[in-house]
DNA sequence: ACAAAAGTGTTCGGACTACACCCATGT
DNA sequence: ACATGGGTGTAGTCCGAACACTTTTGT
C-alpha cells in the first residue's frame, strides 16, 4: 500500500465521462382549509407539496420540484437540505432519501441523475415559511377515488399526474416513459412525487413521521384527518384513538369555540421504550 | 417553448463540475453447508455475499463489493445488472435499489457517488454461477449474538464489520466515519452491506423476496432456516409452517435419505390474490 | 333541541403463541 | 430403539374492527 499515495497523485479524474447529479426534494406539508361551510364541521386538512414554476429551459414554464445540482464539496443530504432551506427558510427539517432516478433521457440537456429526497414540515407552525409567489406554489394533493390519477391544485392551476400502474420489474419500479401532456410536471417529477407519496403512505403506520407534519399541539381528530388524507380512506375514530394513544401525551389545553365538545390537545411523546 | 430546441443545442454540459457515479451491488445468496457432523441433522444453510479482492488502487488488496462506474448511456439499474451479469454470469436476477451513498470523501480519488443495489440469487440452483477464485469469494455472514458486529468468513479470511449503532439524523442514517482498520472492507462498503442486510431483513416478512434466494424446490425446513439466519432468531416450526402455507404449493416430490421423516418439496406459488 | 365531534366500553373474530402429540425415517 | 425433523391439532392470548353509547359544546 506504500504506493497508494503515488497512485492518487497521478489519478486523472477526467478520465471518464461523468453524469450530472441533482438533489430534488419533495416537500410535503399540511395545510388547514378555512371552512366556513358549517360552523360545526372541522376545518379540513390538506396535504400539500411545494412546486416551483421553472423560469429557464428545459421545461420552461412548467411546475417542477425544487432541486439543485450538487456541488462537489457537499453530501447528497446536505444538498437536499440546502434546497429546502433556500425555498422554505426552514432548517433542521425531517429529510429522507427516497430513490435515485437514473433514466438516460430524463433530462434533455445531458445525462442527469436525480437523487430524490422527501421533506416533511408543518407550514402553519412556521409562520411565513415558504410564502407563495408567482413562481412558488403549495399544491394540494387529491387522489382520485379509483387511485388512477393524482390531481394537484393551486389557485387556478390544475395538474394531473397519471398513476399508470407503476411498472414493476424485478420487484422494483422501473422508470416509465415520460408523459408529454400539457398540464404535467417537468421532467419525471410526477413519478418522483408518486414515489414520495407511496413512501409517506407506507411509513405512516410503522414509524412516527406523521408528527413532522403536525403542529406542536394538535387534537386527535386533526391527527386522524392527516392519516385519512394520506391514505385516502376513512378510519374509525375509536380504533384510531387507541392505536396512537401511547405515542402522544396530553398538553392540558383544550380547544373550545367549536360547535361541539372541546377537544384536548396532545403532543408527540418521544422515546417511549 | 419554441426556443427550447435552440437552448438545448447551445447547452454546454461541461459548465458544472460533475461527480463520478458508480453502481455497487450487494449480491446475496444462500449456500448449504455440507454437514457430516450428524447424519440426522439438516445441512445448515448460510447467507453469503459476493466480494472481490481489489486488484487496483485505491484500497488495493482489500475485499469490496462488485461495482462499476456507470456509463452515460445506461440507466443505474442497467449498470447494476451489468455488474451482476459480469460477476455471476446470471441474468434476470432480482435487483433492488438500496440507497445512494454520497459522503464527500468516501473515495480518495475524487468525488464518487455510489448508488447501491441489492441482488438475490440462489447459487446452488445455477450450477457454476460465480465460481470462486483468487480474487472472488462468497463470504458467509455471521451476526454476533449482541448484534454489534458482523463477521464475514471465507476460507481463512475473516473480515469484521462493526455495526456501530447507525447514527440517525432526521430519521435517516447518516454516513458514518470510514473505518481504517485492517480486516475491513474497502471504502464504505461495510456500511452498504449493513444497509442491504437491514433491507433484506425488513422486507422478509411483508414481501416475497425470500423466494429469490431459494432453489426452485425446497422444503419448509430449509425455508425456515433461511428466515432464521437472516433474522438471527429461532422460529417456531408450527407457526412458521402455517404462516407461509398460502405462499407455497406442493410439488409432489419428497426428499428421502435423511435420518428422519421425508419432507415434501414446495415451490413458490406466484400471484395469489 | 340539535348537529357535530370528543371520548369510553364492549363484543367479536381472526391471527399469532405455545405446547402437545403423532408420523416417518436411517442407523 | 432412538434421535431428528416433518407435520397436525388445539387451547390461550392479544389486537384490531365494529358498534353502541355517553359527553360537551355553539347556535
């Protein structure tokens, strides 16, 4: 091994053609819709994702996920964290690597490999975090009843992400052909979003990641709603309450001013052994 | 969008410094040890992983995972498949993307990002697949009782992979410091191997991936042993039998010549609704 | 009073645990 | 005969699904 140093000194990093690598982030948040419909009804919670309108080519004018080319002196996770910080002004956010997308032609410019991350925040909790503007929007996710189509809503904008039964090869999903439709996301970001949603759904019931989406204090009803919109199915309140009972603890405060019995507020109880 | 084509024509791919990207593969297999100890005892199954002795710098002489730099005209999965094919002569193998490792200094040459894949095969089933030689070895995995240390055995070779309680940050494991010890794997391949083992363990009980490790026909006892060596715990035979009963079907044949009641052979029953 | 949600009690059935027990074999 | 694993039966236990029911509020 004495000559390893010599080897390294002579090593030419440009010997092979290299791909570009980006860190793209799917930033989920929960938003509460202010429902005036019925003073008794709960305000409906919504699952939202942060999208940016692309100002440059390629896919100029389309909505896409926040992302960035990684620089050589930062890890993938650091790059993803940087993207989240730049777009939301939030730090120390839940961040999880999702999957790396490597279809040869997923970017028309050149070979670009995308390492996708999922971030979870609660927007209401952090004041003006990630305020919206012309080119920045939080899109509400709505899965169609048959689960074949995901709709993204933001003001008048309305994007459709087809869930074409994900092709599975060797047990792992294969990059499917990019859709060229009009109200579509840029690149393969629709696919990335679906992968993120799938991951979020799957991890809901065997991890505690939901609480990254919740405010510090929340009612059981709110929490149940979050499960319901992510899973797309109604849950039985009694069963739900008992199931999560040992993951939360009372804060002591109540929420009044609703047209029904006041609800106790809870917080996430960390580290129960 | 009319000028998107112009933009692409003028795009200069060398504008940003790019990392190298490799596809590294953790190829697991099951091997049956020929036990002469007791004619009644079952032949003990072993979980093995394919390692190569590095012939070039860096980490020359160390054992590491099979891998390759990706070329610009193949997907990540194709690159991983190519590596598996080159090393084992096997095609159409179960392949699953694991995780992408992006620590800045994980490779001393230059910035190298590793997209890790896990492959599952049954070596016995495919004759001389991945025969061993001087620089190619199937290493038996042995997790210590306390789960703090993974030992890799192959002939006289004996590598130790410390399981330093994986640092978790934001719910995802963080690349830990590279170990510089002697009987260690090259690069961060120990960490990659641990991640693969964790994934395999986790997926055992809610997917059907085990059957990728099994021969076409197997006894329930064999199958149970595979679960046991991967999970590192004994299972109750009666419960196990019932649990997997609806995933397998009888082939009709029996295995005699053992010092006990002959066992029926089963095969994986695909696609039960 | 009433609608809506908060919250508790209880039953039912299915899944897993643990143990007991028989079967079939090669030496 | 005996050790070893193959294979079935069965009682007990735990957990979630489902339903019934009470509590508490603002209008």
